[in-house]
């Protein structure tokens, strides 16, 4: 029999505070207690989390299938690279321009979404993913993009000094600096997503997804809602891409995250974490990077358990292991990791929502699903189910 | 009987190899003179000058899984492992155990920093044989900032010879500047007044290769009349591109495909030749055409392809070469390790391992003993002849004056009936400071 905790009660607030404290502890633990390699991996996870959150807005909450987010990711990275390399900008300032570019391009490329649905929309978004690397390599744009050669040497020459972080230098200092930038971007992305989902725009988006005609009858402006959300999603993705380019110290049109493979990776991350949940993309990104970084290190190692299981392969088992893990996950957790955790947590504790229109701890008329959307794993709102 | 013969051959080969590695190749690189690295700018100068004891941890990042390029390069990893195992078995670095860890970056530069950072955290002392231009560039700043030697880069971009800016990075592949310079010279000498068509993979590798060819072609007075590209990762046969080339019908084709694309290009070219009565002479990057195993997969369609010996290595698919020492010893050792199927494609990795061990030996013999600083000093002053290097060539580097080991190019032509290459002309040397 699970423990019942009322929404807004001291117990509920205690759970929230414990969750917040645990999150902050993990975020602080990584740059202070782990190796630079781990910090870099976690930075990548945060960048991918930001992209997956952005994609989640469009796909999870909006129901619009997008396989073109790699283009926004690449656009952000190239905006940063061109400004830093050709025009001598400081890396940090380019993130704002990447966001603006991402928003404008996102709004423009959302136009097909106003006419198309489902697989047809997916196909047009694939075209965007395929087009981006070709556009970068286009001879007439080489003066700007340096074509297939890419643009190198994009990292901070001198790591900026922030009093709270102290003076940072060397590999560790660079890793810590990029990590905190990624934390800021990921937190902002989370807040933007949370704000949208809880706002009128977010509820309109879900309404359009669930029943477009009913939403229109209720006065929802579909074109405006989808265009704004698409634009914001592209802007968030572009900022993450710009950050990724700085960390990698170079951009190149053939980088996997700038191609269709990247788009598919973003979708995978969102789905394994849990679509239409705020924490799903974050969990998915960390799980993806964790599995991917472990398997790539095993590489040519043919000893131990890896050797016994995959010794028959002539090549590294990295890709195979990654694929198997995700296939198993989809069987075990069809609604993503967050969906699975919610189900498990419901066996221990249940947050009982307040009746509509009340703000106090009045016992609910009917126990059901929690209307909140910011509780990580302990409840499931109708809005969070795919 | 077979296994006994193999063991006997392996022992014989090992003896010859050990002799060649430990004794024959060196020429006073351990002396105090010559170029020395400045460790003042290192993030941790003490670590760069601290003695390495007991175990030398060697790291690398290579494509071990993934697409067609990974499949083509993966044997290099096994060749590198084979040499390190061989060096340990024969105690080639006395008093030290070599520990090699290769991470899988799937030929994706976005993954290489993750692999390399993880290996640095694990305490790797030196990196060797990282494959790919972008992959190496992605970690070059980090390794130079940390003062960890990035030895024997398996990419031919001339940027891996920037000694002043990146002293801790040394290249092993023949620079594309020399490889394509040699092709341009060969075309001008043997096919004067021919028109040239270009076909290349539209990646950084392909573009830098072709840029170097264009520069050399201009110098040699060659006329380029057609240019076609194929995208990296596009595994469809390049039918449209080859048809476009056929329309222009250049007399010579200079081609830079990659991985499985090498074979599909040759197959498409054969179709176009048959349909258009067009017989171009084909020069192909040694990254794929340097291996008889890869060209062999294209069968008759690879007959007559011109290429060059990658890193100046011998053609182990030539029975005459394979029967002579020390190449026979190499083949015996590879077979003894169960790698008889990759003696051609694994040679690059074996060679990278052998040069790495030679550098370690020189560093060990230096007055400072074995440190990360002495390793890069030894690498930049090396004068060495590896087992698989051709006669008349030598690997020598001399600080900033001479930043590349391999500056000699031997053009060869593949003969499908024999299954190996025939040398064409003399060695073309770009060596700025010939070995003494």
C-alpha cells in the first residue's frame, strides 16, 4: 500500500526539497570530484539534454515529428564558428546570436508543419537534416563556412574568470568552465520548457496535439502556437550546438550531430528518457552518454566479460551494445525511463492532487493523476503521457 | 605440421624483427643534441618531466565499429596491438611493460575527445596512431596543452608538421602535399599533355588531398577538365558522378574515395569505360589503393590503378618481398598472432607501433631517461628504418627543420593478375634533410 502525500502539504514540499538538493549535489559533485574526462562527458550530456528538451517541446508535447533538429544544432555551431573565426567574437556572446538565428530559421522551417502531419511532416524535416551539411559544403558558401574542411580552433584561448569558480586553467579548468556553461544552458532550457508547458501556449500545444479541431473551436491559434514553439525549440537547439562547437574546438559538416544521424540520436535520447515529460530528455541524455562512453572505451578490449560475450565480433562491440541496450529499454520501459520510474515510485508513494480550483490541502474528491508537471517521477499527469 | 611450421617461422621472424627493431634502425637519436621541447608552458611541467616507471601506458583512438570507413581502418588497430604484444613478448623496451588501450571513435571527430580524455584520466603516458585528420585535430590542442605526446598521427594533413605551434604532435603518414605532388610529377612525366579529371570524397580528407594535387598540378602544367565529388558515408555507387566524368573523358583520373567507396568507384568506372570506350589512367589515394586486399575486392576493375606506397611501406602482397627478411618475420609474427588475414591492411598499425617503440627506446636511452618530454624529443630527432619500410627510404625527423618522417614517395601500379604492385620509376624524394 503506497504512502499518500497531498499536493502542497509539508510532506510534498519535503519531497521536492530532497529532490532539489539531490540534483544540486550531483551537479556540484561532477566538476569538483570527478576526472576531466567525466566532466567532459557530462557536459556533452547536458548539451544533448538541452537539445532533447527542445525536441520534446515539438515532438513530445506538440506531436510534430521532427527529424531536422540536427540542422538547428549545426546552425548554432556554425553561427558560433563563423563569428569567432571570421569576425573575432568572444565565444560566449555568440550564443545569443545563435539563439536569434535558431529562432528565425526555426519559425521559417515550421511553415510545412502548418500544412503537413505525421509521416509527411517527418519527411520534410528529414530534408532539412540532409540539406544542412550540403549547404555548408556548397562552394558558393565556402567563403563563410570553409566548406568540407570545417573551422577549427574555436575554444577559449583564455578561460574567463568568474569569482565563484576561481581561476581555471589547464584541461581540468577548461572542462569545468564548459561544464558550468552547459549547466546554465540546460537549466535555462528546462525553465523555458517548463514555462511553455505550464503556460497558455503549452496547453494550446497539447490541445492541438490531442484534438486539433476541438482546439480550434476553443479558440487556439494553431499557426501562431506551433510557429512560436518550433522557433523556441530551434533556438534552444542552436544554443546547445554553439556550446558543443566550442567544447569540440571545431566544427565540420560531417560531424554526426550535424547530420541525419544526429537527428535520430536526439529522438532516441528523448524517447528512452521519456517523451512529453520534463525530466525524460535529461535522464535520456545522461543514460545515452553513459552507455556510449563506456562502450567506446571498451573498444578493442577482448578480455573479461566483454570478450566472452562479443569475442566473436571482429570489430568493437560498442555500437552493438548501445543498440541492444536501447532495444531492451524500449521493451522494459516503453514510456521511457521516467515513465518506468514513475510506475515504480507509485508503488511506494503517491502524490494526491488537490481538486480543481483549490490551493489548500483539502482532501480530493477523487483520487487520480497529479495535474502538476514539474514533479519528476512521483506522479503522472495527463499532459505527460505520450 | 602447419602450426609447427608457423611457430618455427614466428620464432625466426621474431628474432629478425627484434634484431631490426632493437639494433639496426637507430642512429644516435638518444644524444643530448638536437631539438628539445620547452615544458615551461605545460599545464603541469613536473609531470611532463617526471620519470615513467614500470608500465608505459599507450593510448589511441581509432574507428573500430561504425560505417565503411571504420571497416577499412579497423585492421590498423589490430596491427598496432600485434606489434605492442610482440614488443612485450620480446622485451623490446627493457624493464618496461607496454600497455595499449584503443578506444573506439567510429571515425567521428565528435567522439575522439571523449575517448582521449578518458584515457588521459586513466593515466595514459603517450598517444600513438590516432586515425583521421579531424579526429587528430579535435584532440591536438588538449594534448599539446597537457604536454602528452601525440605520436605517429595516421593522417597526412600538412598541419601535422606545425612544430612551433604544436610541438607535441608528430605525423606518420606521408603528407598529402608529397603524395599528390608525386602523382602530379608522375603524370607530367609519363602522360604529358593529358587532361585530368578529379573524383573525391567531399570531406576534409578529400578536399585537402585534392587541394594539394591542384597546387602540384598547376606547378606541373596539368590541365584539370572535370571535378566530381561523393559525400562521406554515401555508400551508393557513384554512377552520376562517373557518368559526368565520362562526358568530359579526361585522359587521367586522380581519385580520392574512402573505405568501401574505393571499390564502388572502380566498379562504376569499369561500367562507364565499357559504355563510352573511354580508357582513363587512374591514380588513387594510397589510403585505400595502397592495400592489395582492398583493390583485390574490386577484381579486374582495379587492374592498372596507380597509387603509392603508404608511409613508404613495402608491398607485402608481393611474394618476392614477402619471402625476404625482415618482411617474412613480420608475416610470420602476424600469422602466429592469428592475424594472417590482415597482413596488408594491418601493416600501417604495425608500423605505427614499431615507430612508437623506437621512439620509446631512444627516449629511454636519453640522459633524462623515459619522460613525456624525452619521448617527444626522441620523436622529433628520430632516425630510424622500420621493418616494413622500402629500401632506399628512411624515417628521419629533425626538429623544426624537418617535421615529417616520410617524405619519399614510390609510385606503383596494381596488377590484378599478380595481385600486387609494380614500382613505376624511381623514388620521388621531398626529403628536406636527408638522413645521414
